[in-house]
């Protein structure tokens, strides 16, 4: 970049939906993704939901000559699924796992087990600029009308925004790519963009080619669940490439593309999500740009207020859950104490005979122990949930006060 004041950065972002034993035609799609990346030669590749480390290893071997630098972020029980491939040297990495990520007993969703996170890679090009490149994924939205996970997703959006602001101080350019599981107009996106000053490549792009409105989850994809997209005939846009310049640089999105269904020459797409590809122009300018919030303070204050309200709703729900599970644990403990008292009375000869059949008495004791352990575990989980929601609500309250006092 010393000889040429302009750097063009080609970025590829994709939610791969590569779940071993569950995803349809997984291995075939992983090979197809690898062939495409090798042929196209992007500068930076951000992938999500690569749950199998074997798939990552296969991609690393296939892409080794084209993308000599890569990193896989490990998190949770089954892994974060995040990985990055780069043509530029990666200086260091960092993984931050969100404090809230759904519920362990919602086995059909599974977000809690993968430990949703944001992965950070700091890399450089030439000797001029250092770029911060997180790859991230937030909790999925399973029901828009009754979204029980909205408070958790807002906590994640807030933590992601704080993470970006506090880790981007030494960077010239910040680049965020991933499946944020939020619509462009959702409060979480408005909060994230308002608090960090990130710009949306889709809205900023000089040229666009792909699905209408930039949608990345579309009905004509053979892997999508059509019933979930009935309210959205064109599909939804939940995968993003966001960016901003911090120091004496400017960033402009010259072109943005999405895939539009099946891969060229194939009968299947890369994933149930469409890939997002951006060409960014990074140019040095004479005067430092600073770290501005980038949106009107009034709009940001509205987003923080709305997010705080939703977090408060989640907090009250978590408090009710904590009370219910605590009461269940107490009742199970009382039942065990009553059984213990009855057993001791029989042993001491206070009763003429065992009041219950021995087998039934034993099964009831095991049931009470099981309920006690389960209720205690859930009570502890919801206690932690309450504390995390209280902490986030307090942070948002302080941020809102600062916005109001220092317009």
C-alpha cells in the first residue's frame, strides 16, 4: 500500500450450516465452498457454523496455498463454528463468548451448547495499516412473533458493540462479518451500528448484484424451511458485512454481491444462507477521522432506550423463572425430608408398619432427588441470567444518561 494509496479488499462471508450428521449433503457442500474460494481468491474469508473441526481441517488443506493464514475459534460444547482464512498474516486472535446464549434445556435449538461468540483477528497488509476483523454469530430467532430469545440477543448485540469499541483502538479499519440473526431495522442492529459507528456494506455499496433487498435467507433456497419465511416472500437479510475507518483512512464499498441459489454448475447452493461478497476500497486520507459514533445521538438514544426496555422484560421473566425453580427445589427438599422422617419413624418402631410399599417409597425418593437436582441447577442458571440482564440493563441506563447529558 506504500506505492498505491488505495487498497482493494475482497471479503467473503458465509454461514456454512455444516453440522455433522444433520446438515444435508454437508461434505459435498464443504468441498464446493473450498473449490469456489480457491478459484475466486478472496483476500479475507469469514465462515460461521463450521461445527466440525474435520471440515475446517479439510478446508485448510484445500485452501493452504491460496490462504496461508487461518484460525479456528473453539468455544462451548460443540464449538463456536467460527473460522477465518486470510491472505494476510494474522498477528493475534481473541475469542469472546457472550454471557447469555439461550437455555441449556432447549435442546431442539442448541445455541447454548455451541457457545455463540465473536472472534477477533488482527492482521496487517504491507507496513501501513492494521485491520481488525471479527467474525461473529448471534443467537438465532426461532419465532419472530413470540421471540423468547430477544433479551439474550440484545445482550449479545450490546456486548458485541462494547467488544468492538474497546478492541479497535489500535486498528485503522474495523471489519465485522457474520450471521447476526437480526433484520436491518431491528433494535439490535440499530444499537450495534449506532454505538460503534459501523456502516452497512449493502446500504453503502456503489454497485449491488444478487438477491432482492440483499436477502441472505430466501424461499427459493432448497435448504431453507419455507414455513418460517411465509411472512417474508422475498426472504430476510440477516448476514452482514459492516465496516468503518478509525484513523487516517477512509473505507468505501465499491461492490456487494450475494449468491442467488444453486452454485454454478451444481444442483445445490453453498448453504441454507446466501454468501455475501464485498469489495472494499481502503484509502489513506490526510487528516485523522477519529472514532465517532456515526449516527445522530437522538436516534442512538432511542435505540438504547428500546433495547433497555426489552432487556427489562427479559429480566422480569428470568426473575419469575428463578422464583419458580427455587420453589420447586424447596418442595422437592421438603418431600425428601418427610420421607426421611417417615423412614426414621419406622426404624425407631414408632409406626406399626411401612406406610407405603417399599418399591413405591424408593421410586418416590429417587424422583424427589431428581427434581431437586434439576430444579437447583435451573435455579442457579436463572440466577446467573438475572445477574447478566441486570448488569446489561445498568450499563444501558448509564449509557443513556451519558447520551442525554452530553448531546
